[in-house]
């Protein structure tokens, strides 16, 4: 997907979220909060659900918790504009109660589609509810600061999940705040590792693709036939009847 296609996909999802009535949270919301950020990012942050300020503005993490998230990002030299930020549920649970399992399930397709559009290398989860979507069955006191491969069923094709405490929890607990700085300090290294894994996976997929193409597309050897172009560089639409190089062989050395 090109960046423009990603952006269009994300805007399409956001437009659906803003008018969504799939769960009861639509009845009490002021504005739904689809999420926002850089459509070309490699890192997606996933929080729990909008709070009062987010519900008012229709934007994620704009209250005090958002201020702390921005501080965490600044501690590794990042800005919120560099990443994409969204939540497990896109509408505020009344009174900031926990989201219910049926609300999380109703909203999950939006997060899944955001993951498919962004194809992030890293998903940083903020808090227990977000972590549960990417690292089922672990406890945040043990799992914070650790990574897992995200299950592709989430929509993340090939992403490392990094568990972080929820910034609102860190604001209430100085020890958790200190640990949050330690945990986010791992993020640049986690991103580098995830990039390397994705690059080697892409390279081996390309090699397998080329191997299967040359197995199926190389014509039977014919001593009379003109030299065929290398299948690696041949345009994918070329068929056996048009295997004539565009440039005569004797001129190829000019390039
Ligand atoms: N807490 C969240 O989980 N998400 C927000 O967007 C704001 C606060
Ligand atoms: Fe729709 Fe999600 Fe809002 Fe529920 S929380 S109404 S599923 S956007």
C-alpha cells in the first residue's frame, strides 16, 4: 500500500467510527475517537478507551494521560506526530469504567483494520486491556517492558508487541512512572529488531517467489531462441511469447 492508500484507508475507518452504533457506548459518547497520527509510521500505540477530554475533542490522549505519553515519547526523542495513536474501544465508557468484553469485541474490527492499513513493525500497548489483545493471558506486572510477536489474527501482519503500563496508572504511582520510562527506553531497540526481522522475512519471501516463478515461467531450453531476460528483472506480465529483450544484447553493456 502506498502512503496515500494507507491514509485513505485510515480516513475511511475513522469516518465509519464517527457514526458507529455497534455497541452501547455510542449512546453516551460526545465524539467517537478513531485515532490519529502518521499514516507512514512503523509504530502504533494502542490505549484503552477515550476519557473525558478525548470524548470532548474526538482525539486520543489529549488529557493528562496524553501529556505523560508525550513525555515518555520525548524521553526517547520521539513526538506524537511520528507515531499513530488509537484505543481498543473508540468511544468513552461512561464514568471511565472499564470497557466490557462485548464492547471490546464490537469495536475490534476497527482496530484490526487500522492494523491492516498501517502494517506496523511495533505495537506498543498501553495498559491491561490493550495488552490483552496482543499478549493474551499475561499479567501486566510481569509483562510490562517485554515483547511478543503479535498474533496475525489481530490484523498485525508481522509486528512485535511491547507491553507498557497505562500512562494514567503511571500518573497515580511514581514507581510505575519510573518503570514506564525504563520500558519505553526499549522501544527504539525493539523497533530495530522488528525492522530486521521484517526485512529478512521479505527477502526470503521474495527469494521463494523468484524460485517459484523461474520454475513455472522459464521456457524449455531452445538453442535457437533469443536470449531470455533474467526472470528476476523481467516485468511480471511478460509471457513466453514476448521474451524479446527491449534492448539488443550488444547494447546492454552500455547500461
Ligand atoms: N486513556 C486511554 O486509554 N486512551 C485515551 O485516548 C486517553 C486516555
Ligand atoms: Fe462503535 Fe466502537 Fe464506539 Fe462501540 S465503542 S459504538 S463499536 S466505535
